């Protein structure tokens, strides 16, 4: 047996009691890193501590009697019985630690119609501690028994680590925390938000991004990296993470955080039926959330004409309509629906219908748009100079309903894309590559950076694309963009004007 | 042992694979606790981290194939969760965290054979049985009831400092007893 190093043992005792000073802790770590024998001593002490804690947890310590234990241990058969009993007891303890908490529901969840949600750590609308809710499209509501309600809009992941702590990855979430749950903590990759009795929203969309908006009460917000800091934010205030991690005051925008589950997928609609004070206002949940509009008053404005339903926009080649909405970014699922009428097409020139994103970097699929292919008059979905093309010729002077649905994306191939013309699905083939270098399919991710990207535009190519090309000559009506994919039946509902059956939330 | 993915089986804990997984997890509770205590010595914190580790391991059980190195996987999860916990709570000012020492500790604990753990557990029970009543009461108070030194001092009518010294000596004595018992048994 090794001689006992009294000093080492003393420091280990203080360490395991959580009472070591910084100097003692540093001394111990240095010894452990340099002396194998000390590491052995430390390991033996830790194993003893762990065993005693386990015995204490099983309420076995008070029952240990020297004579009884000794007599049991004298018999090999008895020893094995004891060991078996111990294993069974331990298994029961561990099962209660692991399995039961998973089964015991401590939260419930529900989702808005059309949502795509995956859940681990729960079933039948229940969630256990450690449960994870991933919402790929739509919105989910999570209610903790402890008095916390969260409305999470896609795309985001919420992990419930316990009664007082959740991790949020991406998404836009509103938290309502009751008095009894005060101190509830939400952590994103960039921020830690601690409730101090409140209703607050967190926008965690995009890497390195984070905003906290306090609708009621107050919270404590800390940045986790860079220029670390902590600040208290009260009702009516909001903060955003700056470039180096500093928290900067921004205007409150409570509209972004929905108060209840929407009736369908978030959607933006331009009916073009009303022109007020030079503005064409968007409708629907996205428009309400982000104040989406098209400003008019320029010589390049399209004409306001009678359309398929009410009014439409007419483009003459040099006209376009530019919104203030950045579009749907990343690989997030999306649906675009519009009515169009094109009588003739200049040979071999493509017509842009709708688009947004960043076209500046030709090596990336950072833009997203829909066009009519030059010469053929067929619908094209384009990104990074690549395209997928439908089969129907739609340049015939008649109104046609076009829907493009972009679903899940597997890196290295096109996202799952469907195109419907007048309610019927098109067969898609790769279109002829445009001039210049094509971006790799690995890079599909629509960029909606506010500095460099083009907001949603109708009738013209994105600003960085070749300017010598004229824009659309034709009409566009009833533009709808939704955050998520819809079914063929819902496409037909849009085609037939049954908006209430489209699975989209257009608001009141 | 034949490797087969758990996800092919039901998750109700009734299959052989699930039972085997639970057995593996159960078997490693003490070493995982010892590891976490070595990095995060305050017992309530260590217990919370162990609980998190158990939840993570259980949640990711489909990723694990029986027959592969469960211990390495579990220690990696424990290491990650401990660091995450320290980040969340703000590292205690006195604690010196060293990734290299954490790795050494994981290696050493992971290499303790199962038989050695059983022998230690037996020896500890034996040695606890050798304690006098006062010392056993102190052990029960600290490890079973989770009392602080201050609470123990009030209960036993002694000074905190005196109890710290007593518990330290008691631990050293228990460790010597364990080593002696194992040597004699073998």
C-alpha cells in the first residue's frame, strides 16, 4: 500500500467538499497532470465519494451494520445474492432516474395547421424533461406545467432542459412566464435571457443574430460570446446583438411574435386591389409581422389595371414593383403562388416574374426566382444560374395560375421543388444553364442579408443581374408567398380562389 | 457481442437490447458520477449534471450500437455536459478546469475494471460497518441527508472546523481500509 500523502489528501477533501481555494484547486490540477500516483489517489477518492453518494441516495448508509455485512460477506453464495439484490436495486434507481422522467409529462405542445414538427422525448402531445421540439414549418405552442408558454415560429428547435431552462436554436419565439416560474432562462447560441416576470420575444433567426423584445415586465439579457455584457431590458424596450457581441438598443417590434397559434402557415398576399397613399400593403401574417408593402410614386412603377381578380399590376419591360420584404431565407420551405398573363415574348429573352436574394456571388445559390424561359415560354425556377424548367407553354395571352413549392433540401441536389400550372403539376427538367459559371448544388441557401440582398421584386431581374435585359411584359395578380409547403389539394384551393382551404393564414 | 442498432427495436424497455442498454447505463453510474465530481466537485451540481448526462445518453440511445465502446461514449457525453454546465452557471472562481487533466481522469476512470468497482463497493460497505456510531451518524448526515457542515455542526453541537477535520480523517481512514480489505480479499 502506498504511503498516504497527507497534504494531497487534505486538498482533495477540501476539493470534493467544494471548499478549495483557487490556489489549492490549481495546485491539485497541476499535481494530477504531472504525477500518475496522485491521479490514482484522486480516482480512488472520487470512486469512494461516488459510492457513498449512491449509498446515501438509496438510504443504505444508515442500514450498514458491521456484523451483518461481515456475516454476509463470509458466504460466497450470500455475496452473490447481495450483489444481485444490489444490481436490481440500482437498476430500479437508475430506471427511475432515466426512464420515469422521460415518461412523466411536464409540458404539452400543439401546432398550427400545416406545421411540420418533429418531437423527441414525448408523444401524444406530451413532452418530458429533455424533450426536443423541432419546427420546420409553421408554428408550435409549448406549455410547461410550471407556468411557461412558448410560441415558436419556424424554423427553430426548442430543447426543454428542465423546469427552469430551455435552449432555443433558430426561430422566432414568444415566451410568457407566470409569476411562479420567475427566473426561467432561455439560452440561444448567442444570448442568455433570464425572465424577471414578463412576456418577451426572442428572434434567433440566422447565425450570429439575436434580438430580445420585452412586451411586458422585464428580463436580464447576456451575450455569450465576443464583447460579453449583461443588461436589463424592460417593457417597451428591445436589444439586438451587435457585430462584436455587444447588446444595442433597438426599437421594440412586438408584432413579430405571434400571441396565439395561427390558423395556417404564415403567408403574405398582395391582391393589388387597394392603393392607399402611394402604398400597396401586403396582407396576412407575414405582412402583419413585418409591415410588408410596395411603395409607388416612381416612373418605373407598373400600371394598375383590371386583373384576374379585382386589380393587377401590368409591366411594360422597364417597370417593376419592389417590396420592403427580404423574402424567405436559407433552405426554409416556401410556396409562391401568382396569376400571370403574358401575350408575347421577345425571342430568346427570359421574363422575370418574382425573385429575391443575393445574386452577387456566382459561386453560391444565394438568389431565388421564378421566370419564363426565353423563347419557350415555360416556367423556370432559378437559383445560382441553375434552373428547373416545366413543360407547359404559358405565353398565350390567357391568365394562368402558377404555384412553386419548395420543400426539403438535401445538400448536393436541388431542393424538392414542385411547379403547378393551373392546378396541375408540371414535370420538371434541368433548364439550359445561363451564361457564366453555375453555382454548386451544395450551396443552395437563399441569402436575405439586409445589406447585400435584393428584397422581393416583381417584373425585373435582381439588381446585380445583367441590366441590359428588359423586364417582364405582362400582368401579375394575386401574389402569395408562404413559409412552408402546401399540398396539391391546397394548390387547387388557391387556383379556385378558395383561400380558406389553402392552409395559409391570411389574417382577418 | 454482436452489434445491432437499437432503433430497430421498440423503446418500451422490454426488449433485450433496451434492457442491455439500461444495464450498461446502470453499470456506469458510479464511474460517471466520480468523473463529474472530479470536474465539478459540488455534489448538487454533480448530481444535476449526471441527471443531464443520463437524459442525453438515453435520448441518443438510438445512435449507440451495442458492442461498441459505451464507456468512451458516456464519458464524452459527461465531459461535454459538465463543460456546458460550467458555461451556463458561470465557472466557480476557485475551480481550475483543465481539459488535459479531464482527459487523464476519464482515461483512468474508464479503465477501472467492473470487477474492481464491485470489489471497492464491497470493501466500502465493510469499512462503513467498522465505523463507530458517531462517525456513522456524520456520514449519514453528510451523504444521506445532504447536510452542510453548518447544519451538521448545529446538529452535533460541534464546530464546523472540527467536523471538517473529523470527516477528512474519516475519509482517509475509509480509503486505507478499502485498500487493505481489497488486498486481503485478493
